[in-house]
C-alpha cells in the first residue's frame, strides 16, 4: 500500500505557508520553486487543498496562496484526506457472503469482524495524523533545523515577498 | 490509498484454515470454493503466504494447506505484510533537501519531521493489526455468526475433508 507523493508535497508546502506571517500569500510558482517541484503537478495538489478548505487563494499582484485556517487548526489528516480522499484503505467486499455455505443477508447485519479490525487500525492511524498540526510541525522544525538553513530560507522568502 | 483485495482474501482464507482441526489440511481448490474466489489469483496469495511462513503445504492425496504456526501465533499484520510487503506506506522523498535554500547533507541527519509523524502513525496502525490474532478472530466470529450458518459451514468442511 503506497501513499501518493502528492501528500508529502502538500504537507511540505502547507508547512511553508504556515511559516509565513498571517495574511501573507505566496505565489504557487514560488512555492514550487522553494521545493523544486514541478508546477503543473503541484497545481493539482493545490486545487485539491483549496477544495478541501485547507488553503485559500487571492488574485491580483499581491495574490497567491495562504492557509485558510490557522496552522494550529490545520492537521496532517486534513491534508491527507484532501489529496487521497476520505475512503478507508480497507474495502470490505463481503466475501463472507459468498460460497456454498453463505447465509441469508439478514445474518450479516453487523460488519465483518475482519473489516472491524482493519477499520479500527485505520482509526488509530488517523488519530495520530489528526493530532499533528502544522503549528507543531513548524515549531518542532524551528528547533532542529540548522540555523544557517533557516536564515537562508527566511531570506529567500523575504526576497520573494518583497519582489511584488 | 487502497489496500489490495488480496489482503481481505488472505485473512478470510487463513481464518478458514484456523478453524480446521490441528494438522488437517485443505486443498486450495476447496478454499477457493468455500469463498467463491478465483483460483488462479488465490494461488498467488497462497504462494505469498507460504513464502512468508504463514501457511505450509503438504503434497499427496491428503495434501493441501494448513497454518504454519498456531492461530494464536498468526496475526493480521503478518498476513498484510505477506501480501502487500513490508515497506512503509509513506515514502520520504527528502524534498526538504531540494530547492534554492537546501542545506548541506550533514544537516539532514535526522529523518524529516513529516516522515517521523507519518511513520509513527503507521506504527499505531501496525500495532492494532499485530494485536489481532487469527485465534481471536475465529473465536469472536463463533460468538456472533448465526448458528445455522456455522453448522452449514462445519458440514461443508467435514464433507470436503471426508472426500479424500
């Protein structure tokens, strides 16, 4: 089972937006440049993030993307769902209802025990992503990323914002 | 993110084997018939289960598949890994090391904070599947499946074992 690379991109890019001052937007071209990501593919991820209410866009010379909510209100589960959708990873095909000894439909009112275990495990996974907010991610990163790299990023971001 | 249907099949079929008396084997054709599954695809799943040491096969007229270990020693994580592989769902592509402000490689000794959160969530998911043994699954099913369906299954299995 593989998560699409778009989730990784989307989380990194949202973390970049979370590090900007409030109300400040960044053009998608610049977000793509910051991580050296291909713009057409990243645009698709941002359309999905926008539909999910995670980012918002403004037009005009100062236009661009910013987080739609605060970084503390935005978590990694929301970003995952925006990109990958909200369907469970495990799809129960009710194979217990197949074969020569299958019972009547009424005897299968409760979901299959296997599906219950799989969905329970997915809930545990989702809870961990839900607990992880962008605010925490950015604050933890600030504590451990090399200060020279942080300064270089801050300088690049400031130049990119000043340019407009 | 979607789990392959083979995982569902493999868990159901292993649960069927777990319900057989110790040392008793069942032919793959009969396992496929019990759940009305396509034999060629199911054979692939059983080859994977066999390589992973979850089932074992004996040849000859009494030959067939049985669990390699006890039902209490076999859990849903082992079955998942046998079918889907042991790679994490989230692959970190180190995009933090890309772009105009990327630092030196030595500054990225610790895994990316995003990858750490994703892998931590996967560990929570894996723990739930690891806790779920086939022994428990079969015992829980016996408590809730309609007795008439259970009797029909037991009769079908007995006839299939007697046939050899």
